[in-house]
């Protein structure tokens, strides 16, 4: 193993060529001097200096955000330190035996990411590694065999399950939330929803992604029936009291009740996001397009008997 050190930060190359980090290091604050990079890849410092100069000269990355000068002990002038991106670039340009091992590892890791849609660093995850694998498998196992959701989208769903692995365990023990948190009122009418869906249809047709059957109601007032169901009152109180419950049921009913001749899943996903946005509770940082696709397909392929659990999963995702 070869090491590059700075205070509590230790970057070393393992026997398989991997660059590993020791210490609790937040992402993005890894810096090393030319001398440290030279030790890391087993080359002369002049080689590192030449490669770094070319990295900046070729415009591969900016100097300003990838180099900073720091004062260190036993030095009468500031020493230049370089970002992890620069360290990696040097590894790809260097022809030492150590650098070749690094490139072999990096290529293998990139291949894994492209094929699987994600990569997992077992050492960094440490204690949580087994829990993560169980979490990924738990989401994937909710899908029927031969389902349409790829591993990458399933992983995006995992990211949405609150901040703890217990959320997936809650699914198995029927301990999912039964209500949301936002009780302010946002009312919609079937007419404005149909108008919004009509605009969606026009956009799809313009792109050549649909036909005349897309968004066409199977029966008259199918949309009005769903809206009336979701926003109905029982003894003077809303049947679904929170905005999250209303959004969850809109997604579920549009996908499962098949109100349209074609495009029920796409329409359901659109209505879900449209209502969340209108209600002011849409979290674009959490609900990525990939996660929304996976969630919609999960609802579509779920068994009717699991309706309450599907609603619970959606509510869990909408928790802030």
C-alpha cells in the first residue's frame, strides 16, 4: 500500500488498485500536495507536476476550484494542494505499475456502475452495508418477477424511504403511516384537472409519444369520480384529511382504476406531481423522475389487497 497524508486525511492505494480513504471525511474536502500524489502513485514529483500542469492547460478542470494553497508546518511558504479530481486525473496519466493497478480498479468500478446503475463501496458503508443490500432487495422484491423497474430506479426508491432502514421493515410489519402531516386545504376541481391533463396530452402528441386514445376517458366523468372520491367529506370532515393522503390516493386511483383508454400510469404520475406542486409540498430534490417512475410502476403492479400498504409507502416517501 502507498500513502498520501494530510492531518487526519489518509489516502492510500490498496492491493487491488483502489484508492481508499481513512478517517471520517466529508465528501469533497480531499486535498493532497504534489509530493503526496507522487508517493501515492509511486512516481517522481516532477512527473506529477507535469501531469497537473497539462490537466489545467488542456482545460480538463479549472485551477480555481481544484487547487488551493495552505500553510503547513516546517515550510516558509504556502504549499499547493490539489482536489481529488486532480489526484484521479494524475492516476490516469501516469504509467507506473501502481497507477496501472489504479486504472484497472477504476475501469472495473465504472463498468459496474454502468451495468448495474449504481456502485457500492463496502468499506465506506461498513456497518450499514448488509442493511443497504437488504433495503435494495426489499424494494426489488415488492416488484413482480419480470417487472419493468431497473435496479437504478429501485435504488432511487430506497433513497426516498425516510432516513432510516426501519422504514422498509415497517412495510413488512404493516407499521406504515396512515396519514400525512399537512392539514391545510388545497381544493381542485375535475374541470381544472382535465384542463391540465389535456395540456399533457397535447405535449405528448406534439412529441409523437401518444395517440388519440391517450387521456381519453373510458366512461364519462371518470376523472370527476376520482376527484369526488378523494375530496369527499364524511360527517363534515374530509375523508382524507391531509394533503399527503389526497396526493397518495390521486396517484393510486388514477393508476389502478384505469380511467383512460391509454396512458393511465403517465397520467397518474402527472396528477400526483401536479397536485403536490399546487399544494406547495412538492420536494423535487427527493422525488426524482426515476423514483417517480419506479413508484408509479410499483403501484400499477401491486395487488389490490395491498392498497393500504401502497398508500402507506407513498405517505412514507412524502414525509419531510
